[in-house]
């Protein structure tokens, strides 16, 4: 396992080393793959600027820090994409009518495919989900040759979790029957639903458009340190001035790297118990310690106190994506709907989802609004005093000193 991980990291490093000088070209190719030649003069200027700052670039370990995203470019960040995904999922669950739920689930799957493959809307609508998804390899086969001479099929890696979710949905008999025309839905209808979900999240509807989600995915992948050639392959781009940079890397090499990043991303974003994924909103520095506040995908605020040395060592700054973990014994439960009177900085309202009773300890699993599960471990004596049952409303609270931060 260690050898394989080293091989993946070495492959990422070699690809990235060859691609530093072409970073600007990749950004411009995301939305305008035909503009490389037309923007040659502007890119030459940008390239010279990068070369003039070679010393500072060498000191940095993340290519996202030298990724030049145009200031007038608007896209959703990872947390906003997460909120949009939750909005789609809530929308599916809100209806009690089976036919409406199946129709909405199809729109959800279309969104998920665009969100995690960076595919174009017409590519997803042309999919045959029963033929074009390899569930064993977790691969989506995109590209409709009939759409034009330059269209060729390509394979895009997805996570195991997403593959299992799609496979489970397709296995439902009633849903299978509703897909008699596969994903061949009116594009205008799909766009309207994307706009509605974006508006429900408070985003400008243009940022919820399928093309905007595709663009946001491309930016997200680059800012997550995925090697640029892998991003380009996922999006289906191929430009002469980039091809030479990774010609020595086979499709299998790129596929291994992509699989590594997809699974890593999936593990990070999965609602694991007592783990929150979010973005640092603010950092307040004191003499010895610092208060770090992050906003989760569900919009909740997590506060944690760490030493200034840890702040520097982890390289934390506003906007950094990070995971926050709290151990089960540190989560305190308060029964009832009303917010408890406590000095704890972090307070979450939820319901008791599961109870595991033991001779010495009792484990409570609390599910909060965004689906995250918080586990609390109390003594059996305390459990008797709490008198909690499944589906009871409860508040889970913990101190800012109890939170441990993790970076990739």
C-alpha cells in the first residue's frame, strides 16, 4: 500500500512539474478550448509574469496558489456545490408522490453526473445509464460521436460511493420503468430545475446552470491539486501546447492518479460521524492561541482553538478547505427543542438516530440537518438520567477546545 501511494504521488509530482508553465492555458481552455491561439499574446505575457516569479513559485507546494482565475469569473466553490447538492436531495425527498419523486430523482442523477464528471449537459442527456456506466470500474463513458466529427468517447472516473448510489437507484424497478427514454429529457426543463435549486440556495441562477456547474467542477479539481492533465482529460480537452507536456504519461497513469483523487475527495466529503467538512471563514489570532471558524457544507459554524504554532504548521488561512473532528466523549447532549444555556461554542440541533446501550457506556448517534451524524458516548448512568429515545429532539454541543483540524 505504501509503495502504491508513493507511485501515485510521484506521478502527480512529475505531471505537475511539467505543467507549471502551462497553467494559464488550462484555465482558458476550460470554457474556450478554441481560443488558445487567439489568446496567445495574452498568455505569453502571463507566462512571462509566471517566469519572473519563478523563485516564489518554487517555494510553494500547491499549484492552486499560482492558478490565475480571472477576477470576473464566477463559479461555485466546494461548499456552495455541496449546498446545491443538498438542495437537490431535499427536493427529491420532499414529495410523497412516487411518479414525481422518480422524475425528480432523474434530475438529481443528471446533476450528480455533471457535478462530479464535469460533463456537458448534452453529454449526460445522451447517456444510456444501463450501458454507459461501468459499475465495476466506477467509470462513466461520455461522448456522443453523433454530435459532431470532433466528439470522441472518453472515460471519466467517479468515486465508488457515487457509483453505488447510481447503481442502487437504477436497480429500483419503478425507477427503471420511468427511464424508458433514459436521460433524454428536455434540456430547457433541466436548466429550469437547476435554476430553481440555485435560487433555493440563495445563489444567482446563472451560477446554477449546467455549464456553470461544469466550470465550477473544473476549478474545484484544480484547486484540490489534481494534476492539470488529469483535469483536462476529465473535461475532454486536448490542446497541442499541453499534449507535449504529458505525452510520456499513459492513459493508465492518468487514470490511476484520477482514481486516487476521486476516492480521496469522496472520503473527505462523506458525512462520516463526528467529522465536518468546510471552509475557514475567519481566523482570530491571540498571543498564544488562535480561534479558527469554519463554515460547513450545511451552513453551520464550527469554532476551534489551536495554537499559533499549529496554525502556521498547517498553513491555514481564510478560504482553506479543511475537516474538523470531535471525539465522541466530548459531545454533550441536551434533551429537548429549546437551545440549551451553555458556554459551549458549537451547538447543533438534531434527532436521536440510533442508540447502542452497553453495561458501562451508551452510544447515541445524533443526525443534524445536513445529514452529518454526531456520536456521543456517555456512561450508562447518565443515559438513564437523560431518558432519550430514537427520534427524540436533542442538542449536541461541544467546546471549541475539543475540535481537531485535519488538512489533506
